[in-house]
C-alpha cells in the first residue's frame, strides 16, 4: 500500500472522512481536521507506518499532498 | 433535623421528554418494558480485563454501535459516557417533540451528572504511558476524559447555546443534575434543560479499587443474581453503564407549544452528611434532610407519596439506612423499588435513569419489581415491590440518591 493509500485509509476509518473528498490539493482543514485531529493523525500514522513525525510541522492549512510527501520523506529516510 | 430549606415560590418543572440507554434496553420504552416485565436480571457478562479481580462482571450495554448512530467523525470526539449521553439526549429531545433547528437555542441548557467521566480511557492511556512512553499517549485524553465531556457533547450535538455544565457528586450526580436543572428553570435562566446522568466505567483500575473497598458484589458464580437490593443475602453493588436524560421545561413554555407533559418535577432537596468519604451517616441524617427539603420544596405531604424509586444499591449499609429513613419520613405505605438489578449501579447516571423510570411509573401508575429480591431482609421496614410489577393509585413519587462523600439528594415528582 502506498503512503497516500495508508493515509486515506486512516482518514476514512478514524475520522469518517469522505473518501471522494481526499485529494492531493485539498487542505486538511477542508477535511475538518483541526489541531486535535492532526495530533491524533500523527500518532496513527506513526504507529501504522513505523515512522517518527515528531519534527514534522503539521497545520490545517497543509494539503493532503503535502502531508503525504512529508510522511513519504520520513519513511524513505 | 438541622437546616432550613431555602423556600422560594413553589415551582414545578414539566418533564416533556425522556431518553434511556441501559443494560436493560436501548430506548426509554425498551428499558421500561424490561424493568417491568423481567423476572431475572439481563445477562451480566464477565469481562476479560477484570478476570483476576474478585468482581469480574458488569452490566454492559450490548448491540449498540455509537459510531454508526453518531457518525465516525462525531463519535471519535466523545468518550463512551458522552456517546451514551448524546444517544439518550437525542431520544429525549425527539420524545419532547422539540426541533433543535428551530428552537431558541440560547434558552436551552444542558446539565449532566457523571461520577468518573472518561476513566476507562484514562486507565488505558496510563497503561500506554507506562508501557510505551509519553510520545504514544493520545492527545484526546485531556479533552475527552473530563467529567463535563457529556454535557459539552450533548450541547454540541443539539446546538444548545444556553449554559451547559457537569455535576459531579458521585452516585447522586444524576439526581443533583436534575435538581440543578429545576433550579435553573425556576430562576428563569432558561426555558429548556436537558438534564440527567451518564456513566461508563469499565476500568480495571476503578473496579480493582472498588474490590479493595469491599463495595462490590463478589458473586462471580452467578453475576445475574449478584445485585439484590434489600435482600438478606446482598453483598455489594454491581457496576453498570448507561445514560438517562430528561427534557425539563418551564411549564408555560411547555404549555405554549402544546407539549405533552409526562410528569412534573415538583421539588428538590440536597444535603451533606459531612461524615465519611464512603459510608453514609449511620442514622441516615443526610438523606433524611434531603428528603424533607424536597417534600417542603414541593409542598407535598409525606402521606401523599405513593412510590419511591430508591437508591437501593444492594450494599448492606446503604439499603438498611435508606430504608430506615424512608420509613421514618414517609411511613410504610409507599411502594418502594430499586431498579438496579436490571441496570446495574450506573453511578453518576443512576439518578438520571431512575428519575426517568419514576416518571414512567407515575404515568403508568405501575411500580417495577426489585429483581432478585428473593429473601427480604427482615430489618428492612418498608414495602419493597418484588417478583412482579405492582399497580398503585399514587399521584406523587420520590427519587432518592446517595453518593460517596456524603452527597444526598431527593426529588419529588408528581403526575401532570
């Protein structure tokens, strides 16, 4: 499963996000992910993908694509 | 008796809606039918996480999927006690015939009692902290486990913009919440209050403590018979989860919109034992004061109380002390029941659930039986209904609650 697919799966299962709304250019705020949800998502991604995102800055203004890229870079490091 | 109740003008709040989620049933009607018709307690399952404790069983709500009912996005922001509260609140508001999309939201308040809030999640996350470190602890712990979580979740779900708050007085929380709502309506602070209690405490940590305290039943070989209020063989309470919420309104507000009024909350009284962290006052002086205050507040004579839904926890001391006080204040005529053998002791939710059942008892003029009362304790000097529901001709009823820390509360309810 690709990084994007992993994140999509987490968003749908844990946050009830509409899978059709998850597109690279869409902001996390648009998906109704507030600061609490972002920190929860950070933990879920870390647990699922075995990466450390502690130094990754996440804000609701970031897009899905930016999140995927950040996680992908960490996973590849 | 010490203390005089504050005596403003008499005020009776209209109960226009009720919502219940209990181990006996999901929905007010299902729970009422179960408590009236049952000859035995519902299944009280052994819980794997409690396997090595003297009490490893608990009344549990089955067949309920909060994620499906509330939606994944909303449910994830609520601990289970808050989820149960929202499910019960939706039922109560629908039962009242209220439409949150058109009501005057600023005049709608929420008051919900809970003793322990999100303790199970706290317990789980503490284990995470110890075993996996601070970086694995959920950010949701702080906002979701607070005792006011149920009140804020219900206010958010309903779009209620009036005051919302939690009440936490241990096992009397639900009753105190309804009493608080009665007072808020009386002052005119709001027109509608969604009030009651919610609790879900399947926590290894909490049950371990309750076992150490010798407060819970250890009848592991027969959990369905473990909760037996007023029975000579009772040996402690059995924890349950649930929520019971009422819609209370200023009577003129209910009248103006033509609402069907199920019953009236006519009086409320509360008093402290100032005695012990766990034991009730040996003479029951605190619950006696609360009960007398509630009667005075309602302007109802003790002789007119025909039914009591008692706290009746199935502990040796509570049942004896409470029954003695009921006899002393009300006499021997009221038909008394404890419905806890059907719901478990839902702690902070108990007052909400049992007040809703008292409303239904007044409406139907029918008192549910105290299940498992096979051998009445000869020391108990009151008429406890057992075996099957008993009809009566009463127009007024009482709900009593006692909480750890000496928090006593009583409500007087009357037929509409």
